[in-house]
């Protein structure tokens, strides 16, 4: 044995002697020696127990620590290492992925070559993971706080656009597409209309429309069936995807129809969703299944949008009718009805030209009464007579039916009259202004765009015109009633028609019997100021009070009537102009001193009067005109005056 081996052996014996195992072994040896020299049974028993305990300790300890360092079959054994506390620290590797047959291998690993334990082969250990800072998610990551409030106030068109845009963005991310777009189908104008798109390309068309042709979008819309192309020839890209200004280098494209069923039509395609990609075969059957689910979502959005849009149109129509009625109530008359109708149609539809045709007694025919021209281009002028036989307007008035011309260039009839110099281009609708009893005229709208007026717009315009016609019916019925009613319901005096008839009768009687006749016209000074101060009903109240005063000063065979809206006329039979002047002066003073109460407010008014006496062979119209002339002079002189013609 070498010196090194002897030294190692001595060192092991020394460590064993000072270890717990060495102490127990010493106890057993000492017990053996004592038992050999003791002549006592008790001593033998004690020494035997001590020796037995020492032996059992080592047996148990060794059985627990027993385990071969190599495989049980003696193959593949590798050297096991141990080290002293003061020796250099070594790194041991225990691979827990070894077979569980009770035999394991422990290897010493060099620090320069760290390895990852594996059942296949040793691999370089990965770099230690660096802890990353994770951003805390907020509500706005899952909910649009800024757009939710705007949806509540947005009109349906903008709301639908915002929602479909979000759907397209999500679809683009799911499909890893270059562009995803939604197109409306406009069959009236034979166009595909871009509603919204999510795209990475700068070549997407700037315009919103392109004609229906043989491209993929048009074919999907026309056939109502999806189409898929996985490899696109660059030469045919422009014809296949017309929604790019220039070829965008796409190699895959897929399109699916969006269906909708309205109350009046069967199921039909109303839109198309298109997705494309620069990669070949980017889409497949699973893409069509996914797009089918998205089209159902879009169809639901279309239905919601359509319902809301219909409600909005009805709401706007009711609001227009209410505004129009309020204006007519403030100033009842045919011109106010037509003006209010034109203004409300301007709110509800887009047009360049508007006309209103009404019957004219002077021309004994239908005449263009109102013309509105937004474009500034040459068009028909007011007071032009409508051709009663060969024009669209005359036919609408005669048949009392609406006519719509989507393309004027294909129209067989003139719009207003033969030889009209207006360019025949665009679209045109003519709506009769009719009630249950009669047709009062026609309203026309014209646009430079073909098929400009949709069915819903035309229906809305028709309903508004129908309401205006009802207002005209009321006005004409009121005029008819006034013609047959003798007494004005506000003042209790004669109505204008019957008062003027009485004037003609009295003039004829005075001429026949050579009697005197005077006509007095009364007007309240500053009546408009009183209306502004005491309200619009104060005018009738003031005239009613004055009528009562006048009625108390005239004779039973004299006549009083309301020959103008703000003037009273008095016929003084067998009365010369000089006597009529004295009577008018007395009346003026009585009215000026009279205190009247209107709406709880007390005040007094003054009046002016014009007096005209009948002369020989003077017609009733001259008597009326002379009285009005001197009354105007009295008003111009400051009022509270009486003037004689």
C-alpha cells in the first residue's frame, strides 16, 4: 500500500472514531472485553445486550443506506464521487426521468457545461427566464366607453356604420386578411356601394360606388352564392377585385352574400362581404363556414338598422307635418301651405328642382306657381302654362296618380309642355296635390342623378303632400262657408261678401230714388302694436268691442260689415257726406274714451275714419276706393283723425 493510501486509511479511521457510529462500535467492543473477564450472570446479560444493540444498530443502518451505485446487472456502472468538506464543491446531477426499477445514476457535472436533464440526450440549459411586467387590463380594453354614449344619440345610419366597421376589423384579424369589406347591392342603380372596410392597402377605391359587372363582388351579389379563389392571375386581379384603384398584389379572395327579408319582399342578397390576402390558398372551406356565421350577424344588424330607419322616417314625417301645421295655423292661406310644404320636402329629400302647379282663374288653366332651383341651371319659370294633353304633370293631375321617372332620357312625354328647353337628364317624380274631393295641383321634384328617389323617400313625400292637400281642403272649405255665411262669427257684423253685395244694392237704390248714401271705413290706430303687446287674439277682441259701440250708434236700416281683415265698413243710408263726417267724429271720441279689457289687461285705443259720399253715376267700386284713399291719408297723418273724400 502506498503512503497516500495509508494516509487516506488513517484519515477514514480517525473520522469514524469521532463519529456516532464509532462511539457505538466502541461501546460494543468494550462490552465484549468486559464480558470475557466478568464472572457474573448479570454482567454477562448486560454486556450481551450492549453488544447485541451495537450489532443491530449497524445492521439496520447499513440496510437503509445500502444501494448499488451502478445498475443491478453490473452493466453501465459509473463511478460515484464523494468529497470531503474542505474539498472543492462539486455539482451532481440526478436525472429523475430514469426508469423506476430502483437503480438510479448520479453524475458529476462540470460547471463549464451546464446541461438540462433529459431521457434522450443532454442539451444546453436555457437562459433563466426574465420576469416581464404585465400591464393591468382596464374596462376600456373590453368596452368602448367613448362610443357607447354616441350610439344612443346617433341616427341609425351612423350607428350601423360604426357596428359593421367593428365586425370587419374583428373578421380581418381572425382571417389574417389584407382587406375585409362590406358592399351594399343597389339594384335600382345597378351599383355596388361600399359601406365599410378594414384594410392594410392604400389602393382601396376612394369612390363609394362601382357598377355591377362580372367581378367577384357583383357575381356573389347577383347569384347569391359564395365564391372562393385561391390563386389569382395578376393579369385578372383588376377585373376580379374592382375595389382597388390599382392591383394590390392579392392572390386569394373570398366573397359571401348577406341576405335579408323585408316585409314586402322575399329573401334576397342585399350585401356582400369580401376578404382577400396576398398569400396563396389563404382561405378554404372553414373560411366559408366562419364567414357564414358572420353574415348571419350582419343580417341581424341590417334588420335592426332597417327597423330603426323606418321608425326614423316616420318620426321625421310626423315632425315635418307638425311644423307645417304650426306655420299654417299662424298664417292660414294657400301661399303659406305651399311655402311650408316646400321647406319640409327640402328637409326630407335631395333634389335640384322643385315646382308647384296650381289652377289659375286668370289663365283658365294649370300654371306653374312656384319654382325652386338649387343648381342654378336653366329651368322652367313661374307663370308658365302646363300643356293639358302631352305632359307628365297634366296626366298626374288628370289621373290623380303619382308618376316616377327613374331616367328622364327615356321618358316618352314632356315634363311640363312640348318644346320645353330643359335638359332631359336625371330622375323626376310628380306627386298630385289632391284630397278626397278634388285635385288642387301637382308637385314635382327633379334630380340630375338617375334613380335618385328611393321608394321610401317617394312614399314619405307623397304622405307629406297629402297632408298639405288636406290643409288646402280646409282653407277652401272655409272660403266656401264664408261665401254663404252672412254674419262674421267674431264681430257679429256682415261678412265681406254679403257686405259688398249690400253695398251694391244700396248704391242702386240711391241711384233709383235720388237718395243720399255715405260709406265710412274704420281702422284701429297701431293695431299691430296692440297685437304684439296683448297677444294675437287681441285684434279680434278690439274689433269686437268697436263693433258693439258702432252698433249702438247706427239705425236699424244702416249696415255694418268687415270688408277687410282689420277694417270695418258702415253704410249710412239717406245720409250726406257732411252728416256722415259729424257722426264719425262723434264715434271717434266715444272710442277714444272707452276702456276695454283683453286677457285681464285694461287699455283704450284710437281709430281713424275715411268718409265718402255717393255722387251721381258713381259706381260702388269708386265709392269703396274713395273711402279707402282718405282713410290711408288719416292713418298717414298720425291717426285718430276723420277725413272726407
